[in-house]
């Protein structure tokens, strides 16, 4: 069961040796938001109910937000936060192994399923973005709960399963359909209706507790964005959107940096197809005795295989309509459904094919993370330049034309918004005539074909900096670096 954790650790070390991670995309603002939030404000706001307003999507994720609230008060080191995020990926693989072992899958196949899952090349967002933590937490807690219910009955196990499910449902709404999977496990294993009813009650109590807390804290704002997705997006769009990732990796893997990326991606999915088809090919080529043995094994596993397919489709229903993006943007929505699919594949495929698929998948995942590594290096370079310029207390800094994206990675857009909106710790003049959050650094991003007129805003900022008696230094992004601006911008 420790194998997925060890594998994640080895893969994370490999990425770290390549000067990665860095604050990317949502990471720039996601963690900082929790620094200034109370756990629960008197008006119902705060970290526990973050994103709970209608304009924020009516999301309610108390467990994942409570975790981040506590984590940011223990340490504000982004490296630590990212390491914890990677640990949740490994915990998800471990929970998948525990679940498969509990329902009777052999140790070797359970471990192969977990490695196939955590090293899939479409898992690029959960590896690249620390802010994708809620998806990994929801998956790990979901399968921990399923594993506990599938094990030997006992009061303590049921209590632990209740808390695991509550953590899953309190991490992300995508885990809600798992409540329907829990009673299927004993039914498909032939353990009887009484066991199925008991397990259903445990899962339903956990979901009811989360929804009850949501009703208590948010009042009438009870509906969730996942409910809106179910009502407005047909199921076929959910399924088609998820399978668009297969298309993206198979025929249009633009996020793959390797020169032979398209060929390698096709090879990986070719291996996946072979993994599914191998047992049926064996049936047509083996002796009668071998056929009987293989059929007996497949027949015994059919209920478990069906369970994983049902779980896959149930969790897809609340994943929104995922767009067909060759750069795998939004691939974090694949995370929970794909755990069921990888488990189903591992039950039937031959071990040789599975091992080959894992090796190729890990290679492609590393290649798909290349844009994230490069974006991290760019961001680190810009951060160091800004900090160096601001070390002079008598200087203000204007940086223009930062790129909005780097391949599939949102680059400086949120970094620029964060600093442009204001960094209170940089506003060292409390007597400023403008807003007290006026920073000493003004960043802006540009995008080809998109005009952004920041002249009026910059004029206000420049006037305030001059009133403070600060020298304004102007830099512009050119050729992957910051250089002195040739004209006043």
C-alpha cells in the first residue's frame, strides 16, 4: 500500500531536481487568500464558507478549506504547501489500493491500478498546481471511506468510514455521487441487502452532515454549482467532455514537450487499449483448459468490474462539460472518475501490459509537465528581479507586457492582478492620499490581439508614487526576461 506514496515521492524529487515547482496559475492567489481570512466571520463569511456566495458558484468545501486555513497558519512556505499537495496524490493511490484489496483484488493488481492512476499523463494539473488540492483530497477520502466499508464489519470501522466520507464530501462536490457507490460494494460482492443498507446509511449520514452544515452556515444559498451542472449540461456532454482528453492525448497532445510526443501519446493509449483487449485475445488463442481458467477468473471479477464502471459514470455526471482542450486545461476534473476506470482496467489486463503502460505513462506525465517547469523558472526569475528592485526603499517599479500564458499554464495574469490590486505589506506610507493598499510595484500582462488600456490606472499610481517621493523604475518583458523600458509606459 505504500508503493504509490513512494512512487509519488520519487517522481516529485525528479521534478524538484528540474527546478520546479513554482507558484503557477491559481496558486498565486489561492493560498494567499486564506492568510487574511478568519475561520468564520460574524456575517457568515470566512475561510469555512469561502466561495459560498451565489456569484462564487455556491461551493461548499469545509474540509479542504479548513485544512488550508490551518496549513497557512502553521507555515506560509509555498514549497511545503506543494509538497503536501503531492502527498495527497500519493494518499489517493494508497486509498485506491486499500479499496481494491478490500473487495478481493490481488495485491499486485491493486498496486498496478494505483500506479496507472497516479502516473497517468492527463494528471498534469494536479501535479503542476498545488491549488488543485481539493480534487486529490476528495478522491483520497472517497476511496478511504469505500475501503473501510468494504472491510470487516465493526463499529470503529463504520465510524472511521463516516468521517472519511464526510471529509470527501467536504472537499469537493464531485465526491457526492460516491454515496451511491457505497451500497453497491456489498451487493455486487453478494454480501446481502442488510450489509448494503448499513453501508448506505453510513454514507448518507456523512453527506447529510455536510449538507446540514451548509444549510446552517449558508442559509438559503443551499444549491451547489454541481447541481446547476446537472440541470443545464446533458449527461452526454459530461461523458463526451471527459473522453475528449483521450482525443487530446491521442491525436493533439500540444502540451507534450517531447519531440516525439504525439507518437508517444498514441503509444500510451495503444497500450491502454491492449490492456483492455488482451484477455479477449487470449480466449481466442489458448487451450480449452486455459480458456476455462481465464473465463472463471473474468466471471468472478465481473461484478467488481461493473462496480468500477458505475462509479466512473456516476462521478462524471457532476464534472461539468469538460472542453476538448489539447493542452489538458481542466484535466483535474478527470481525477476522481479516472480512479474507477484505472481500477477496472487493472482487473482484466495482463501484468506485462500494465507495467508497460505505467512506464510510458510516467514518461509522458514528465513531458507534459515541461511547460509547468519552464513557467516556474520564468516566474522565479521575475520574482527575484522584483524583490531586488524593491530592496531600494526609495524606488517604485512598473513592469509591463508580462505574458498571460506559457503554453497550457496561466502565467503572470494572476501575479499581475495580485500586485496591481494591491499588496498591503508593500504600502509603507500610511499617509498616502490614495487607497492604503497602493503597492510600490505595478505589474500588467499583455496578450496578442487583446488591447488593455491601463493608462488611467497607471496615471493614478504614478501620481501617488511621485507624491511619496519614490523614483519610478520601468521594466518591460522582452525575450523571456525583464529589461529597461525604452519609452515611458
